[in-house]
C-alpha cells in the first residue's frame, strides 16, 4: 500500500482522544468570565464615594443652605454608590475683616492627608474662591464642582480641566423692572445689604447695572447701618417706597445674622413690601418676581457630580450660567399690599393661594346645599299644607256656623208655640191695659194714680216682650265664628231666660245654679248658647215624652280645676247603655221626628272651643250631660 492514511485506518482510541480535545476547546470558548471578575465589580460598586461639601457662610445660612440641602437630597436619591458626605463651613467670609485662613487650610490638609475626597462641592462664591486658591495644597488631583456661585465671582484664570462650574447670573435690572411693573408708583427702593466684603462687592455691581435707571428710581443703601437701625427705618418708610433684600451676613456694627431670621424680623416690622431675587427667601416674607431656581441649580450640580464619580472627565461637562426662572409671586403678599394680579408679568406663577371654600369644601357645600334644598322643599310643602289646612279650617268653621244656624232655626221652630205664648201674654196685657186707660180717661174725673199704675204695667209688659224678641234674635242671628272673652254664667243665664217660659208651659221645673265665682272662657257666645239650648230642649223632651211624675231639668255651672263645667241633668228615663257610644254620632237619634244632628253639632262646637262633652245615665235615673271648657288664666 501507499503511504496515504484513511479514516478507517485510524485506531479507535486515537479517534476518541481527538473528540475529547475538540469538546474541551469548545467548553473553554463558551464558559463565562471567572467569578473573580464579578466579585471585583461588585466590590467596586459597594465602596462608598467620599464627597466634601464646603459651605460659604455656614450649614444653615440662607440662601446657600437651601442649595446644599437640595443637592444632598438629590445625590442620595440618584447615586448608585453609597455616599460619605462630609460638610465644612468657611465662616471667615461672614466677617467685615476676615481673619487668616491658614488654620482652616491646615485643618483640612491634616484631615484629608493621604485620603482625599472623590469630589469637592463648593457652595457659594467664598467657598469657590477658597478651593480655587488652595487647590494645589489641599486637593491637587480631586475634581471640583463650583456651584451656586455668581459668574462674576468665579476666577476664570484659576480654573482647570478638573473643574466644573454651575454658575448663576444675577440680573438686577430685571429684578428692579419687576418692582416697577407690579408697583408702578414706586419712587424709592431701600436696599437691605450687609457690610461683608462680598456684600460690598454687590453694592458696586448693583449701582453699575442700574445706572440707566437713574432719575426713575432712588436707591437708599442700608449697608452702613446696624440691623436694629434698619428695622426702625423699615417700620416707617414713606409711601411709594419698597424694600429690596440683598443679603445680610453681617451688619455695619459687626453683628453676624442668619439670613432667614433677619428677613423674618424685617418682615414683621416693615410697612412696605419686600422684594428679593433669591428663591430661598420666597414664601412668607417677600412678594416675589424673577428669581434663581434652587431646583435647576441642584439638578445640574448633582448631574455633574454623578457623571464625575462615574468616571467622566470634568472638562467634558460644561454649563451656561443659570439666569432667573419665570416670575413667581406669593398670593398672601399680593393681597397684603394690594397688588393686582393683572399687573403681574405674563406667565407669572402665583403660589400659596388660599383655596376658595368651594375648592376646599366642595362636597360639604354640596351636601349642605342639598340638605337646605330638601329642607326648603319640606318647609314649602308644610307651609302649603298649613295654608290648605287654614283654608279648610276656615271653610269648616263657616260650614259649622251655617249648620249651627240651621240647627238653631230647627230648635227655635220646636219652641214656636211657647215663644208665641210668651209674646202673646205681654202683648195681651198691653192691649187690656190700654183699653182700660182709654175708658178711664173718658170719665169726668179719671183717677190719675190708677192710670199711672196702668202705664207702668204697659211699660213692664213691653220690656218683657222686647226681652223675648232680643233673646230670640240673639239665638237666630247669623254671625261668623268669633272667639272672644265671655263670662259663662251670664251666657247660660241668657239661655235659661229664653226657655224658662217654654219649661213653664210644659209644666217642667227648670232650675239654674250658677257658680259663685265668675267663669271666664274663650269662645263664641252664640254657638255656646246653641249647645246649652240643645241640651236643655233634649232634656225637656226626655222628661215630657216619658210622662214622668217628677218633671225637672236642672242646669248648673262650677269650676273644676282649670276648667269651667256646665252640667245639664234631667229626671227622664236616661240613655240606654247601648246608645251611649253613639249618642254624639251624626244622624243618630231616639226621637221619632229627630234628625240626629243636634248633639253631633254640639260636640263639634265644644271641641272647636278646645273643650269636651260627655253623656251618662245617673244611677238614680235621668241623663247627665257635662261640658268642660278651659278657663282663661
């Protein structure tokens, strides 16, 4: 055979070895990185980042304290690493004549020797100038973010590729034009500013920027006054004057002030509005206007810090100076100083507006309105028902009066014969006496004394007939239901006088026993007389129909507690027990010729007088009707 080798000629063990080598090579290619790499990355992420925050005037000195607070909160929220934030304050910037900075530089140098922070954040101009000045000695290779510093206070020549500047730009012209827009009558602006080197710098800058406004505004500077003297002047400012709050770190007397506390004290005594361009002073003391945004500055500062801590070069991070944000105003201060919202610049935002009661209590107001509407509907319905009831009561009284009038006619109709006899008797006597007197006068010598007696008899009979007619008319007259004060004894006596002759004609003994004391009640005398008349007529009918030997009807009045009581008693057969419950029902009667309306009308009249009427049969026989009416107190 030739020297060529075929697959079939390869030994089996050699083929297996070749396949194993290929499998191992494949496994090496697809295996992940060693676990040590993951552990190394995790360790890197778990190591804290050391951040040095350097304050210009102190940790709680506004406005920079608000920038610091916002920056730290955002760093904690956005950072993927644990953070070790250390804060220091450059307090020498707060004095009129700052002392030497060397001790503070040595302190920081010893503190961070051999372990510099990962990044330095300076807040405010003095802190920015400090870190730029001592960078080579303290943190030569540490990245720095200079934030919340006005662009004019950044030393551009000392900036390196390891620096990021988040600067702001103060536009004093815009701030003062805002004052003139919202308060056009302003003539004078009193500028509240301290006496530190930084504040003296800004006095010159404001004067330079506002040079074009000379003649339009008079600027009064309080930088050479103690704060106590500033408070005195602010409490008695003339009209057309406003206060402009710049900064108050130290006054001319050398007294150090916390910006927020000083501003609150000024606001408490000022008799004119206060303006400022710093947002941390907004919300309780200043009117508002265009101002720096803490949120925007903080956002850019944190963004730069995160990028640097993540490995990005500071030289690649550039920001333009941040100007004023859209104007914002405090609704409470606008109302306090009478500033109209129509005078505000377009696009202004009004904050701290007290919500309208409709916005705060919408559902409560709707519920109250619903309740009021328901109540109004119920009251309207009740008033309507009351009106209908009053109309019905008036109509009922009219119907009652008409029915009672008809009933009186019926009752009097039953007494026609007795009434005619009662009238005929005095009229017959008058006629006889008149004829006798005429005969005597025809004689030659008439007896004048006897004629006088005859005339007296005529007068007495005439009065008797007139009384019968008066009583008849009082019973029969048609009058509306009228409540008035009446004396019950006299009312009953009139009825007794009316029916006395009837009782005598029927040979019935009618007696009346009035109460000793007067009984004053509220009622209609005609209708009450009708009730008593019905009861007496019924009593006389009961005595006459039964043909009793003892024919008596007695009427009496008396006082029982706070009620007046009228009792009508007869000696008739009484009322059957089965009829007692129906005796006052309409159309119920035991008389062959009766209509059954008399007692029903009587009960209605008594109840209209807020009284009661009851009937019973006496144990000794005869019926007893009792009327009770309330006595006037």
